[in-house]
């Protein structure tokens, strides 16, 4: 019932096409942990990868999936020193510096926009 956004179709499609695989582990108790989170259900974090020629850098690729204009916060538990927008070849964008704030990195999306964020990690 309702729109595809309300029904969570995108999340269900990812769950179907990329099922979670479990790996046996020790019985030690551990706290829940996530390296990344995004504040808006309209934004999909598609890819996390090490940046090609750089040492301590990670590329995070996200896209807006609901056809809306939205501001989303990308949060990470990684020790980020610097964040900037980059192109698909992982070259930093001119004036692409993103301030690190308490809530994370603020990202603005227009309908179906893809953003690549280069995160420089502390040594």
C-alpha cells in the first residue's frame, strides 16, 4: 500500500539481491557496530572502497533514490581527518571541501543525484 518509497521497495530489493551472509564467530559478546550511517531513507549508500592511488583514503558513493530533493547526514565511526566531494575518477572537486560537523558530513541531493565523497583518515 502507498508509494514505493513508503513500502521500502529499494531496501527490500537490496535485501533480495544482496542477502546478508553470516560467518561463524566466537561466542564472545560484542556491541553492535556500523562504520557508516545515512540520516535519510531516500539516500542509498551504494559503495565504500579504498581510494585507488591514495594511502589512508576511502571513497563513499551515495545516490538519492526517491526522486526528491533532500539533505542527508553521512556519519562514520572511522577516524576522518578531512572530507571532500570527488568525481567518479576520485579526483577532488574544486570547492568540494566538506566541513566535519558533530552530526557528520552534510550532503545535499537533487533527484537521483550520485555523490562521491573522499574521506581522508587520520594516521
